[in-house]
């Protein structure tokens, strides 16, 4: 029995040695496997170096950004100050800025009105070209624009749906028509009016313009508004003219000529 136990112990020790040898054999690698592992290690090292380089770049970028923070704060402060100045300026600006040309509102005028206006411009240009010496320069027609507060002070039944922009666009258009009339009258008085509106220009110059209430002032005939874009002889146009007259921008003058009464709108300075 004792010999059998020794034999079993010897067999167990031998089996344990075989197992250890197997594990040691598994740990051994050939040259090919060792080269593969070396390539993986080199790739990992290259990746780590790239990450370290990227980390250095990020740190340098953060340092630059941190150094630029005071400059950015100064720019923000300057922009805030400028914004306050612009808001102060905007709060004191009128709702409609002056312009030397009438704005195009409500689309282009009718074909007949456009032809009439073009012929009038052509008449004035021809008269200026043939006039020889330069005529006396006339002051532009007054454009006293309406503010929003001023329009709000008017009763709602008189104001209707009119806005300050529409009223000021109408003033611009009336001023442009008045300046065209002044040029046309000046050309007719020098006998330099030409074109299809020559007869009308002569009639206005010698039957309407000499009226005492119109001398030295800017005015528009009611018939001139038939070709208007911002002011027309319809219900809205009549309301607009009434509102402008109520606010002291226009004055109605009735001129008697050729046995008839003609309504003239004078721009008030």
C-alpha cells in the first residue's frame, strides 16, 4: 500500500511537470510573431507621439486664446459703447429721411402719366440746353416730413390707415412735382419750352404762376396728381391731402383762369 501511494505521488508530480511544460511552450513565440508584436508596439508608440504633439498644439492654442481675452474684452466694450451711441442716434432720427428724389411707391404710374411726366422732363431739359446762360438756381421744394408722434396726435377717423411713411412719400412726390413745375414755368417764360407739353407750359406760366398766392412758392396743380404714384385723385388720395393740410404741410389755393377755377396745392415751408 505504501508503494502504491508513492507511485501515485510520482505520477501526479510527473503530470504537474507536463502541465508546466505545456504552459511554458504556450509562452514561447517564434520570430514571425515577435516581429508582428514589434510592429504593433511601434504603431502604438507613433500614435502616442502624435497625441502628445496634438496635446502640445492644443496647449499652445489655449495659451494664445487666453492671452487674447483682454483684447476681446476691449473690443466688446467698444462695440457696446458704439451700440449705445447708435441707439441714441436712432431714437432721435425722424421716421423718414429727406431725399432729393421721390421714392417709388405703389408701383410705377400709369402709362399715360409716365408719358406725360417724361415729356415734361424732356421739355425742361431742352429748355435748359437752349437757354444759353445758366438760369438762376431755385431752392428745392420744402419737405417737412411728418413724425410718428405727430401722426398719432391726429384723430383716428382722419388718419385712417395712413402711416407716416406714406405721408412722407406723398410729400416727396409733391415736392418733385413742384420742382418740375418751377422748371417748366421758368423755361416757358424764357420761351424755351418745347415738346408736346409746350402749350400747357405756356398756359401755366402766364395764367397760373402769376397769381400772388403762388409767387416764390412751390405748388402743384390738382391735375398734376392724375399721374401720381403716392398721391392720386381717389378716396385715399383725398384723405391724404386733407391730412397734410390739417398738419400744416399743404395749403389750398384756388386760381381763376380762363373762366374756370383751378385748385392748387402749395407746399408750406
